C-alpha cells in the first residue's frame, strides 16, 4: 500500500469514526428507533448519500456500534485474564466485572439498552462472536487453573461453556433487567462462587 492509499484509508477510517460517534450520540439521546440516517447526516453536516458511502444502512451502523461496545467488554476480560492472581479469583472477577459493565452501561442508559436488545433479537454475528470469544477467555483461565492444581482435571472448553451458561443471568441484558426488579436473596458474587465450586 503506497502513501496515497494509506492517506485515503486514514481519511476513510476518520469518517467512519465520526459517523459512529454521531450515531451513538443520537441513538443514546433519541433512541435507535427514532433516529434515521438523515438525522446522522444532518448532525455531521453532510448528505445522507455520503453516509451511504461508508455504511449501506442504519442497521449496518448499529452493527458496527454493537461490535465496538462489545469490544470494550472483551478488553476488560482480557486484561483480567492476564492478571498474576489465582484462576479462581480471575474467573470470579471476570463475571462480576461483566455484570457491572452490563448494568452500568447497558441498563442505566435505556437508549443503549434498546440498541443491545435489537442486536440480540436480530441474532447478529457480532453477538455470537462475542459470546464465543468470551467463552474462550474463560476456558483459558480454567485451563491454567487445572495446570496449577486449583481445579480438578476436566475438559476446559466444556467447563467454560457450562460456567458461562450457569451465570448467564449476570451478563444477559434482558435477564438482568428482569432480575433487578425481583426480590432476590442471593448476590451476583454468591452465584459466581457457587459456580466456581463446581470446577474444584
């Protein structure tokens, strides 16, 4: 790639970033369903046709935003997985951190919650990829715990799938929203500790 191509790609990425920033701001303020491509274009001082040079539809913009949002959660998970502490502590913190991110980012901002629900209902590949990558992170921690003697010998991938499934109430926006209005005796930490005991 020569310098002209590099410069063109840099400009392209800058425009994509501007579009996503404007779209996220408008989606948060007005809601996903009440915002259209023309609104995003107006906010940026450009024509809708210019938006379509980078994204084919509002849905594609939404998909890119969902991917960006999920990437931030994965970054936290990767940082936690690399910490020099026990596997049990990392697994415990993994689920509690992801729960906190979901509650604070997705549920306390209702318009963001709407965006995530639409993404889940559409069953977009970015959601499926996120679930698989997060499961792989957990499997890696379990594998290290087995080697260290913290956990019994077992199939780390299967254990990670079971662990993630059993704690889904901590990370799934729709389930969390329902659980928050119920009178529950147990805390997220209680659930995670209970699940971790199954690994030992």
